[in-house]
C-alpha cells in the first residue's frame, strides 16, 4: 500500500495524540486513539482542507478536549 508523506504524518500524529488523550484520561492508548478517530477532531486531522496535521500531537489532543468540552 502506498501512503503519501502527508498521510503518513497524519497517521503518526493521530497515534501520538491518541496516546496524549489516553494519558490525560487514564484510558489505554488504543481507547485514546479510538476516541480521537471517532471525533470531529479526528476527521479534521485527515482532511486536507484543514491544516490540523501541521500541528503537534499535544495541540491535536487539546483540540479534541475542546471539542468534548463543547458537547
């Protein structure tokens, strides 16, 4: 499977942001990753129209928590 550099970067950032979410909430890394991927923040991370993937994993995790706080 060929993955572009951008897609690879997005996948790595998703994994690292999921880990940050897990640490802050006391859940497993897999659960943190799943939570991110099932959120609007996760959708935005993989949407080239947004530049969320230009930021680091801590920023992405913070955006995830902002989204959850707004719900």
